C-alpha cells in the first residue's frame, strides 16, 4: 500500500538547500520536513523564525507512529501520520519556537510504501 506524503516533505535535501528554501519567504512559521542527514530513518521538521531555522527531529516508532524527539521529562505526543503531526503543531504554544504557519511545498509528488509484516 502506498500513501501520499504531505506536500511539505522534501525528502533527502541537505541542510543548505533547506535553509535556502525557508529563507526565500522570510516569514515566521515557514516550515518543511526533510530526511535527517545524521540519523538513518529520522526526519527533520525545520521551522523559520526571525532569521533562525529551528530543527526538530521526527522519529518513527516501532508501531509506525511519528513523534518529535523531546527533552528528558517532557511527555511525547504520537501521531498516526505526518499530516496529523503538522496539523497539531499549527496550533500555538505546542513547544516549538513558533507554530507552523506556511509550508514550503515540494515540486513533485512522492509516495511512501508500507511493507506488510
């Protein structure tokens, strides 16, 4: 089964390309999701605020849910899809530098395949 990924997911782009894309708009709350360059299987939620790009790691659990890596002692929130995660963090006061406002859409469609166990 294949599922469409959110339009803000850019795949394996590097940090410099990410910064270029986010810096084009210069609007607080501009964001995109990309593959992590340092942790295999992890994603990065990158958010622009006042000239700084904040990067949050998105991990996938063994059950297939998504969660942001948080500091020790902070409760994790789990989401069935990346779109659910994005929707949640569009709300104010969710622990990010700023809430998500403006996604940077990718130019091509992407699908992710789910493997049956």
